[in-house]
C-alpha cells in the first residue's frame, strides 16, 4: 500500500516541487488501481476509481493547486458515487487484510468519510463487511441497498451503474424477518425439541395464537408423526380443535370431544377438568403407542389461576402434567403446552418446567409489508411515504395498527396530507401507551437545549454524545443512561424534555409509583408490557422522575413485589440493545439501593445546583421572553441577579409570573415593581431540609461521585449556599 506515501506527498508545501508531486501522485494512482486482472469484472470499482483519477488529471489543466485534494475531488461526485469510492477504498484495503490492523489505512478511510460527508454508519458497515465480521443492523443495510438500487443510477454512465452492481453483490442480504417469523421459528424448534411447557409472553393474543398454529404446522412437516392436533382452551367454550381448510392457510376452531375414562362428557371450561382431559389423552396415546404431535394453547392461564383463592393446587396439577409429558415424550412423540399471556412473573412451582419466549410487537418493515405494501395503489401512497407511516406506527399492537388504518379509510385521510395521517397514528399510539397505566408519551415539540438557561455541563454532554446515540452499528457504544441528582426546581425534568426535543425523539415517562396492584402478578405484567412498548417505540428518551420514591423501599416490603420489579427494570437497563436513553432524576440518591450505581449502570451522574450568577442571567432572559412585556432594563436585570442568589429556576419563573400579575402586561419595566415582588419570595435553599441536601451534593462532587451540571462550576458558590453555623435556617 502506497497511500501513506500520498499523505506525505500532500504535506509538501514548496511551490517548485509541484510538478514532481503531480508526477508521483499519478504514478501511485496507477499502481493503486493496477491493471485489470482476468478475474476482475469488466466494470468494477477499480475501474470507477481509475476514471475518477483521470478526471482529476483532466481538471489539473485548469490550474488545480493540488491534484489529489480530496474535498475538490468529492465535489465532482454524487452521494452514490461517494459511497462507491469509499467502498473501493475498503475493498483495496482488504486485499492485504489491513482494514483493521493498519492504523494508517483506517485514518485515510476516516478522512475520506469525513470530507465526503458520508454517514458514519455506512463507513462502519463497510469496515465490517470487508473485515468479514458480523454485519450491522438490517435497517442500515436496507438504507444502503436503497441508495444503491438501480433506479438511483438511471442517469449515470454504464461504468458507474455496473460499479454499483458490483458493490450490491458484496453487501449481505438484508434480513426482513418479522417478529412473527422469528417467534414462529423459535417455537418450531421448541416443539421439535419436545419442550413440555412454553410461556409465550405477549399483549397480542390473536397474533400469537396464529404464530403457534403456524409453528405447529411447520414442525409436523419435518417430523414423521401419525397424527397431529392443535387444541386451544377457552374459558367460555372449553377445549377446541383447530381445523384447517383444504389447500388453505385458513382455519376454524371446533369443539373438541371431551370424555373422561368413564366415557362421561367433561366440562373443559374448567381449568382443572381441561388439565385432567389432557392428562387422560396423554395416557391413551401412550397405551396405543401412537406417535403424534399435540400442541395445546392456554390463553391467560396463569392470570386466571392467580385470580382464584387457592392457586397452588392448580399449579401443581399443571406441573405434574408437564412432568408426565417429559417422561412419556419418547413413547408419544411430542406434546407441548403453550401458555399465551402478558403475565410478567412465573409461579415458583413452574420455574424449573417452563421456557419463556417473548413475542414482540410488529416492526416497521412488518407493518409495511403486511398492511401497506399490498394497498399502495388503493391508498394512493408512494413507497417512501408508506414506509415513513409504518415507522410512525411502531410501538402499537398489530390489530391496533389495522384499526387505525381502517379509521383512516373511513375518515378519507388517505387523500389528505400526510400530517393528518401521522397525527392520527400519534394519538392512537398515545392511547396504547396510556393503557399500561404507567407510561405517558410526549412528542419532541419545542426549542430543545436553546430553551434551557444554564446547565452547560449537561448540554455539552448531550451534544458530544448525539452521534454515538444515533449510530446503529455498535449498540454497546450508545449512551444508555444518565442520572440527574439535585436541588428541586432547578430544571432536571425540563432539560430531560429539552434533550428529547434536541435529538428529535419522543419522551416516554415511566411512573413506577403507579405499578403496585392489588392483584398478585399484575404489577409484573404491567412492567413487562411497559418495557415491550418502550422497546418498540425506540429511539426515545425514557424518563423516570424522582426515582428514589419508587425504589427506596426495595428489599424491605413483605411481599417482595417492588424488589422483583426493581430487579426486572435493572436487568433490562443493563441488557437491552435499543436506542433508548434512560434519564432518571433524584433529590437524594442516598435513599436508593447501592446496586443501582455499580460501574456502567449510568454513563454520567450530574449534580444540579441552584443557578450561579451567569446562569441566572440566562434563565431570567429566557423566562421573560415567554410574556409580551416590555424588555427588562440592564439596571433591573443586574438587580434581579444580585437579589436572587440561591433561587432555583422554578422560583425565578414564579417571581417573573408574580411580577406580570402585579404590574400587568403593558406596564413599563420599573425597579420598584421588582423590589416589591422579590420581597415576597422566600427561597427554599435556607430550609433545614435543603441545607442537608446541599451538603450531600457538595460531598458527592468532592468524592467524584457526581459531575457539576453547570459548565462554570465554582466550589466557592456551593460553600456560600450552605448556611454557616450560627446563621438562621428556616424549618
């Protein structure tokens, strides 16, 4: 590789050396692209680069000062051609396997990516492909395939078009496997592996049952069974057998003939009788040595058992049935019991018998392929617009998406603006999220960080890590969580909303205090549903206010519910791979369990204090802009800053509102009005409770456990806030 030599040549500054430099650059380019080999396609990425280098030489006649100036070169190319050049660089670099090992190679390709303004995820994807590592997420591959699709090159030369074909051949196939198909495949494997008991966790019962039926049918095609049945239990109708229409994927449920050993008809609407019938059926199959596949579906079984006064005997019956299935599987073929429901916890009696499989909400691609793509002509939608609509609908159950699309048809919204359609989806999504009882959804509407006065330390972190949050190639490198500890009323909740607006992603508020339920297991179920909705709505900000109120009692309550919920949330925060930034606020983290603060749990802990002089100027000016009043005079602004020491941002806003109420909107800005109003406000920083908190915050920052949220933090400032011994504090 001689590209490092190119970089050294470029650094030459002496004018008299330019002709020599040009000659050397041309020679190196010739060596770099090399002659066409017999194995190389007629139109290749190498030939494309050779043609570009020829353009450079031709442009040199127009007095280019540097024939290899990357910026000037890139300006000649379209976005697609830039991608082809970058891919060529990786292709050449991979020849001697230096994509990863050589720092100079990577530096050159990084520079090319930067100058060409190529999306960072594409560069990472090329690096993975040509290093033969596991490739990036399918949505990035999908974007790249779209950019390199043939219709993007309809006006390009044959050389460029064929070069794009060459690159498309290198790219891995984009996986469009839906959540339904993934679950079907895993269920099929569990059935074939003769798992006796499976818990399919989902809020979409109808869609999940269809998936079970499909998995059962796929498994019997591979296994040589004499008989196979899918049987569903219904609380109203008892056991029902799935009957498929000939030459069709459609099916209906018909009553299942249910008799006991004495040939008496069983009322299988009862859970106990249904389990008894299945047990007898298993014994009969063993007696007849009938190798078959029986799949039983029990919707909401654990929820219904938990609602009974004494649930343990029923769970014991279910465990004994699972044990019998395990023991007799060789003799009978295969039997699988599948519980479908959103219950969050598994009874202790069943934990060693059950396999938990999560059935996720539909992806954007699934919504597009199943609901929009077949109806593009009917709806009058373009492909790009339909895909955008599908992305907006992510986070809702499949049936809810179907309903909202039917509502669009009734309201004739397909022929109106896309904003009206998206607004309806947004309102429906909010309804779905509110149904959990613990989540609230907020669109990112507002001025972002520009509306926030002070808190420069947090602002700088947000700006530095935005690109890392938005990249998809390395999920583990995304920022995952920050904790804002500090003084009440100083903007912790406000800046969380501002981050959502700045990054243009929704904010979902998680109110853990509303989790507790009088029904055993319902709190766990709520958490499970909430976490699935949060994942499906990513990218997003997940906001939890005053986290110590939710989890301060963990480990101390008799039922252990909050301890289990805390463990569930904690595990999810550590393990999920979605683009979700968790922002928690706290007034006093000393009340929280220590395991919340282990290394890696939070990317940063910021300590939010009352604003200093500079920050109060920003806050006052921004808050005043919210009211149609005359501008504040400099002398009055100076007076306010001097006399609001220790005030929180909320207290400053209340001060301004009081002044507006006092003097009216059309009044002239005079000092006397401010003097009268400020005399009525008593800042809370002097109270005993706040003084104790301020001392904790100071100690936390001195020990390195937290970072100041203010950009210009001064230790003397917090010392002044803490009332000295002998000074009067407020109770």
